[in-house]
């Protein structure tokens, strides 16, 4: 994970939120994860209160660690990541034990130094507002498609006290659907010709990669070598 973070932060100066799931072990492991992700360039790290063998937040039968164990995770992550990295603490308690427990856990997060509360699998805007009002912390919402949370607009979420919004699989799902359509066309017609208007062109790809600048550097080095 740290290597992937290094690759991403090496390619962009945009702040990166890294999902550390459950922290991958004991508080000592969580602390190390925070330290390594900070060194790799993470601007924020997310950690959650499911058990180690976690499930998708929009699936049934999730299990939670005790509140004390989650507090220890947040504290260990802060110890490893330092004060310059934002800690996003996620609770899945809403779907498992109800709104009261979710708010209590969110308050725990605030007490032990979390910067943002992630309320997973919310069913309505009023639930985000309740967490925001109870904790006075920024709230993060997950707008994943085909889950239990309605797909609210950014303005609707902001009105409910939400400060950050995730779209974790939106691009992935778009890409997969396009790939299936394209491959079906090739299988059916023997050519990709009908898909060209939906493809990124070569020029668009090169512009995104700044390809010509790097190609120019190769040419410059080749000329220098020829002069030796």
C-alpha cells in the first residue's frame, strides 16, 4: 500500500486520502501503517471499526470491534501519522447497532483526535446532520452506487453538514461497463471501429501523460550521446 501511495503522490500534487481499512492488525501495526503512509505522502488516512475480516460497508452481517479497540486504533494511527496527516475515522455501527451507537462512536473518535467522521451506509441526510451536530467535526459521506445510501447531490449533502464526499467506485464502474460494451462489439463485428468515438484519442492520452515532453528528453539525450 505504501508503494502505491508513493506512486500516486509522485504523479500529482493533489492531497491523497488513503483507505487503511481496519489498520491491518494490532495497535502496533496500525501505528506502523500510519508512519509508513505518512512517509509515502498521504495527506489523510481512513480507518474503520469493523473486525479484521471486514466486509463491504453496504453488505449485511458486518461485525464491529469494541469501542475501546477502535479508540486504540485511532490513537495508534495518530501516533504513527503525526499531526500533519488528517485522520478519517469510519463507523459502520449505523447498520449494525443503530444511530445512537453510531453517534457514540463518532463522539469517541472526536475525543481521541480524529479530524473527520465517516458515517458509512447512511440511509438519509438527517443521519449525517445528527453526526455533524453531535461531534462538531467535518463529516464524510460515501456516494457509492447500488448500495443502501441514496445518491444525494453535493448541495444536498452540504446542507446536511457533510464536508467531504467519496465516489469510490464511480469511475471503475464506468470503465468496466465501457470495456464490456467494447469487447462485445469486437466479438460481434470483428473490429473496434464502432467504438472509436467513445475512446480517448492518442493525442488526448499523450497530452494527459505529457508524453511529448518525455520523448523530447529522450531525443535530447540521444543527441548528446551522439556527440561524445
